[in-house]
C-alpha cells in the first residue's frame, strides 16, 4: 500500500476531526448556563452541596451538534448526605423539585429550559441553544475514595457506584506527555505562555479518536439511536486500546481493531469496569439486554471494515468519498476542503484550530479573542 495513500487518508481524517469541536462561543454559552445552574443549586437547602461537570465536556471529547441534533453537558449534583439519611427515590425527587424551582425562578433569564426525567438523571433541554444538560444527583460513597459517589437508578434497587472525577483524572493521565506537548505547541502558535493556555483547548490524538468513534457510532445507529453503545463505554475501551500513536489514522485503526479485546467476561456477565471504581460496570445494560452487545459487535465489525477501506483510498477524492460514507459528508467535506485548498492541515494541538496568516480561528473562521480562553482545565 503506497504511503501516499495513507498520508492523504490521515490528513483528511485529521482535518475532519478538527470539524468536531464546539466553537468558543458555544463553549462560553454552555459554561454560562451550567455555572448559573450550579451556583443556584449550591445555594439551596441546608445541607452542603457541590456541582461539577463530568463526561465529554470534562474530557474534551464533546461533539459539535449535527443537523437536527445537539450536544450535552453532564453535571454532578453532589449532596453531602449519608445513604442512611435519604432514599434513592427521595434524592431523585428532591433534585427534580429543585430543578423545577430553578426553571421558575431563573429559567427566563438563562435559556428557559424544559425538564425531563431520565433513569439516573434529570435533563434540562435548551432547545434554542442546541444543547441539553443532564443533572445527576449523587451522595458520597463511604466505601470508595474521596471522589467516589453513589447514584440512584430509577430501574434498580441498589445504589450504584461511580467516580466521575477519578475517571477524568484517569483519562487525562492516560494521555501522558501528549497533553503537555500539545499545550506547549498551541502556546507557541498563540504567542502565549503555556500556563495561559487552558487545557480545554488541547486536543490529543486519543481525544480525536474518541470523537471520531462517537461520530461513526452516531451515523451507524442513526436509524436506531436507542441501541447505540454509551459514550463512556466507548471512551473507556478506546483509552485502554490506545497505544500512544501520533498519526490519527493509525491510532484510529488500531483502536477500532482492539475495542472488543478490552471487554471482560466475568462469571457469566459482560464487564467493562470503571477504572476509577471497579464496582461500576459500564457494560451492565448488556447483561439485562443482550441485544445491545450484539449491536455493539455489529458496529465494531463495520468500524473495522471502514478503517480497512480507508487505507486503500487513492487520492483526496476517493478518501473523501470513503470517509464521508462512514462519518458523514458534511464534516469530511469541510475537512477535505481545508486540505485540498492548501491551508495548514491542522494546528499542532491536534486539529483544534487552523492557522491562517498568523491568526487562530475556530471552525467557522471567527478569530478567537483573548476573552474566549476560559473554562475548566478538566
């Protein structure tokens, strides 16, 4: 296989990944929404509370909204109570009432969201902003470490174990020096000190692989989204499978082939343990609904076939067609346009920004101003 074919495929895939981030404006709006909600929740009641982001927003793997879709922010609402002092049902009900009160008091000035109950969380839907916020009520886990929590599930009897902060720490540490290297490269591009470049701007190869996996998954399951594997499951398997490759295509292909090998079979049940809390099983729904495991296997089979097909692409046009079929025409064509018209393929930070005549721009070409640099480091 000629190296030039792989180089073209990797460049197009790399540029496509650069199309997946939310813009600085979307980030700023989302941060404003969850900060306002978090401050309000903390101020209510007599018990001590904490609110912090988890999931893709904390990991740097959130996806820009696609046509008809939105992106999500996951918030943890920690109440410093013991499990002897409150039931799961009470915890969920009190969270729902708090959020209902928030919408009544603050909703009009903060996006006017609607509220919907989910199995483990409450969902605030900001239809006009194209994102939703999942608020997960939890209490401390006395049997775990300092950041472990217990969460309730509407369909399960026992408290469920988790550790969102520990998981995020594990994910970021898995990237090792790549984060510091990418951050330093971005600082040079921006003519800023490294400490002035927030970590949320950095995108490593692993983060890009996770984003691309989720994009491929969403397209594969577009006619039956209820069957798609959870993002946390994909992120965990991908992190285990990632071998430190810097070339995005090689990293993506290796991870795609290795995903199933990190699924465990324990005493007649499927297991993908939370690396920050061994008692949380990200594959638990496979054991109650075996069809979900079969859907996962079908997706991985298609994923591997697609990555093999990409390797045979001969030139930009064929690469765009092949990648577009698997990932969607819009992001692939947008990425290929930047490659094809001679722009810098991607910035050194792993595709976050394009350098044009000394300016750093977001995906729409809007210049990123100094006040756009804010947000959680993790």
